[in-house]
């Protein structure tokens, strides 16, 4: 599921970091999304939303994935905490350079 699927562009970088780490962990385990679901107690559809960046996984799901796939739960939980602070906030887009409007010069009388 996670290989090759693009994440939503509007994700905050800290949210993106968490999801990328979760995807790598799942991919390294070579478990399918259904196998992860069966082992973690969260549905396959939930994992598709979490790994697709459409929904922030609950803390317990992050812990469960780490436990099942052999990852470090403490580092993932730190990432989860930072991501949950940023969830729903758009990324900061660079502000366009604003130019002063040109004033029309009036012909002098």
C-alpha cells in the first residue's frame, strides 16, 4: 500500500516525517496492510488512512505498529507527539512578493 503512493502535499513536514517512518517500518516488516491490521487491532482501512496521510494515527496505533514490526516505540512516539501538535495545520507557504500598485501618472495641466 505505502510503496509509491504520494502523500498529500499539504501535510506539515513533521506529520510527513512520522508517516514516512511508519511506512518504512511496515515495508521492512514485509507485512501487508491486512497483516498489520490483524496484529495491531486496528482495521486495514484505518491503516490505509494513517499510512496515506489522510488521518493521524492514535498514539496507541503507533505503539502497536512499532511492537509488531520491531521498531523503536520511543522515537516514534516523540515523532507522533510533534506531529499531533501540527496535525491539521497547513504548511507555511512562502509569501509572494507584494509589489506596490503602480499609480497612473496624470498629465499635468
